[in-house]
């Protein structure tokens, strides 16, 4: 299907819009992993549904090249952002077995966070020191990966995902593998790193390298430019803290390399004295949008978590959990409700049931889950659950500690098909 461009003047429509075929939310042609899997079961064929090339947007929807609406249903595969420098779990299972399980669960997307350091030609999987962890080779179950760089292992994951019909979104999580996530998209020289850190030019160069590297893999559909921006502004007057302008610069340079990639731009933390989750506040994203060429490749993104992650003020509101829908509408849901832009929930989760979590937080998390998942479904927004790993960045995962069994509660809420390999 070729691109159709027009100029329009109605609210929410801007020039050079790539037109797909408008589809109602309950239309039978909605293209997601669940419907594709159901059709395969009826036909007696368990093979994954083919991916229809690159994706584009119109209004609040994402379309494939056949003009069918896409809803991402995915999971983060964390680890490449850590000091292990490789997605987690490869010490116990193969790449193909993980990707196949993603398909079996009815998911169609893997979001892969990485550190800038893990892209270096010298970066390889690191076995934690015996006094700092389990001391197990992080790729022990994949002997074919021995000697490969972190980036070459990412290649293998991309290839496996392509073979299984799974989309990939890459997420720049942090600069250094062994440091916390930075709110800014760049860093300067520090006492620990006097060489100049990661300037914006390096950040953009890394993304352009990845765009070139995966240009022949149309299942690599999106680049999430930076994880959870905070301490920065949207449409800020100071260039050093203007996240939306930086996202625009990076996005357009990436699209000059591959104009069919989705550029995923997370929100900030604070807009006009209203604070929300880091990376989740899109209050100014319609009034001051990120301008990309082509405009059909912009997807905004948010993150949201339960009380056990951070005890935000809204969890203590006497109207909780009834106050949550208004909170989400105000922070980002309006973009979808008014058909302005697509939004991807790039990360969500909580700490689960654990002796380390206060009982009142566990109860609050349940109410948050009860409200958040139906809210996502009601808007038909795509998502990537955090995370595949049983424990990553302080949150419980989709897989239990055996690295095989899906969490029953999340599997039920997300309407997954919890098969055990």
C-alpha cells in the first residue's frame, strides 16, 4: 500500500499525514497477537502471523503496511542496560526459547532496554563477581554466543524475533551499565569519566548506527529515545533541558537514515507544576508536539507503576482508586481519547507480593492493577510489561523465579495464554 499524503485543517490533524484505513476500536481487522493466534489455532497452524513490514501512524492509531490497525502487546526483556550487558536469563534458557514463549503467550512485541556502554565494540557479557552476585556466566545456556559482543548478541535476538514474527522496540535506558538512569539524554565529564561522558552527538550517533544496522530487519520497528526523562522540561526555554526539542533533533536524524522507523518519545516528569511518573507526563505533547519528517512516525510513550515502586501522592488520596482515571486522562490519555497521537505504555508493573513489601502497598497495587489494565484496554493502547525477568530494576516480572512459569495474576489480567515450554 502506497503512502497517501494530504493537507487537512481539522483539530488534531497536521500537514503531510500518512493515511491508513480508519478502523473502529472493535473492528475485526484489529491486528494484535491474540487475534492472530486465535486464527492460527482454528486453522490448526501454530506458526506466528506474518508481520506486515514497517509501521506508521495516523491520529492515535498505528497501522501496518496493509492498512490494518496494530496494537502492541509486549514485554520488556531487560538486562542489556545492566552491568551484565546482555538480556537476562540467557544463563538458563536459549534466545529462541524465550522468543517462542513470547509468541505462545500471545504477545507480539519485545522492548529491549540497553545502556550506551553496551553498544561499544568492546562490550561483552560480564559475569558478576562472586561477592557481587551469583557468579554465573550470563550466556551459559547459549554456548554459540561465546566470544560475541553485546551488540552481536542483540543481532541474534533481532534475528530470532524476525523468524518468530515478533516486533522489536529498542530503548536507550542509561549511559553506563553500572550506574542509575539519568534524567537527561546526555552527560558531561565526571570525576569517574573525564573523557567527556555521553554528549548529545554521541546519543544521536548511536541511534543512527542502530538504524543502519537493522535497516534490513523491518521487525525492528521503533526506537525509544531515552528512558524516563526527569529533571528536564517539555518545550523548555533552556536548550540544555528542553527534552522535546532534543527528541525532535534525534528523531529527524534517525528518520534521515530510515524514514520508516517509529520514533518513540517518552514524556517528562513535571509540566506546569503537575508532577507524574518520570517519562509519563505528556501534558504539553499536543500543544507543543515533536515535529518529525515524516510526521507519520511519531509515537508518544508513558510509564506507570504501582504504589510499591514509589508511594506517589495519588495513592494516598481518599478517593483512590477512583482518582486514577482522571489522573491518566490529564497526563496522557487525552492524546488517545481525542485521536491526536498514539501512546505506547512502555513500562508498567509493581513489586508484587513479597515479605519486603508493606501489606497496605500490596493491597494498593491490586487496586492499581484492577484499574490500570482496563484503562489501557479501553483506550486500545499498546503496552510492554516490565519485565520478562522474575526480578528487574526492583519490580517483579512476567516469569516466576524458575524462568519458565508465567505469573498467573498478570497472565490473567493481560489475557495471555500461559503455556510452559
